[in-house]
C-alpha cells in the first residue's frame, strides 16, 4: 500500500473540495437550464474516488462506472473545463458535446464511461480486464456500480466468468443506501451486498466508503491481488449521497434528519479536521485553497459558456461511417 502522507491529505482535501464545488455549480446551472437532460451528482461519495485514486496506478489502470460520472475523469487527469463543456453539449467537451452528463469518456486517461444502462458497465469492465490478461498486460480495471445494479443479472453472470478466468478486475459497489428511491432493505433479504461475492468464492469485503484512508487500504489490497494474477475482488463501499438520485428527485423516501446525520461524517470535513489536528495546514491556508477552487470552477463555467455548439453535420459523421448511407435523405 502507498504511504499516506501529509501531502496525501492535502491533495485529498483539495481534490474532494473541487469535485464538490464543481458539481454544486452543475446543480445551479441545471436549474438555469444550461445543463439539461439528467444530472446525477456525487456529493458525499467523494472518499470512494479519492481513496481509489491513491491506491491505483493512474495512467495505467482503467476505470469504468455508471452515470454518476462527472468527477472520476477529473480525478484521472481529464481537464475539468472539457467535462463542464460536455455537460453543456459544447463542441469542446470530452465527446464533442454528443455524450452529455451520463457518458463522459476519455480513452487517453483510461476512463471508459459513464453508462446510462443500470449494470451495463459491469460486463464491459470484465471485458477490458480480459483484454489485459489476454495480452499479458499488468493493468487492473476498477469497475464501479451502484447498489441497485447489484440486483442485475449482468453482475452475476460477470462475477462467474471473472472468477472462472481469474480476471484482473475489482468490482466496487458504491452502496449509498438507495437505488433511485428504493432502499437496499426493500430489494433483498439481506443488506450486506459484499456477501454476494461469497457465492462465487470471490475475495469480498465491506469498507467504510466515507473515509478515504479505509478506501485506500481496501482498494490497495484488491488491486495488488488482481495485478499479481490473483483474480478479481468484490468490494462494498458503504457511502451516502447528500443530493437526490438525480436533480429531478423529490427525495420523499428519506428524511432531512437522515441526511443531516450523514453530513456529520462528510469525507471532506473528516479530512479537513485531520489536516488541522495534525497541523498539516492552518485554517487560513485551507481558506485560500477554498477560494482558489471556487475561481477554478468559475473558469470551467466561463469556458463552457464561451465554447461553440457542435455543427449539426457532426451527428452524421459520428453515427454513420458510410458517407452515402442509403437512409440519409437530407444532409444538413
């Protein structure tokens, strides 16, 4: 496991706070109808990403997830301006404005989406791991899913093959308590999702997904096992989201008191308190970090606002390889 140092904590604070403010801005822009369609925010779950990034080899290992996928590519190195522009549907976005909120993608930075179909990314993650094993690369794929996707057949078929072929993949369930508005307790006769791995003899365990230190420890072990040829692991990150399933979620299924109780273990607050208690930085120094981050988020917004929309002809170029496609009657 990589050592957790003073710089680790400072980086965690800066990164998680930036991700939170970046998405807070997205929420405001959504209300202004500058970001449209669906918008699923990661607020509260940042420790899962922060700890995972510390454990993995960035630039080498791969990451694939569901539709709550705006900050993961930023963590892997994608320019946040391009992520913001993609959400605006602008030509300067990560997919030239054609993917939008649920389909952020970057082959360069080993981020493979962003998938809107619940559980659709799970066999894809195993497939990438299969490719790495076939070509004898020592890369590891981190495949994230929500607690709702753990009830999909695609997960169980994939776990079976991943163990059969000993694929270098780590399956990570980000259990935030609710599949849209349905609690975990209402979808299964047990609430310990990590135990699903036991049926496949797959190494599996729960983890405190609100603490980046615990996430880093657990992910380091699973990644090391996969990289050494030991096969896949199945991890349940017990976390929480502070916002609704999406921006259109009225959240009638939970109380404000429940949300406030989980805010007491906000991963950003936990890291900030550790920094202050260990005197890694002063409150004034962290306030300056906060101010700089807010300025960076504003730069992302300005970049997206000033970027052009993609030309309508791009839709044909992106969909049809054959230029004289017979079903095209009028090319714009």
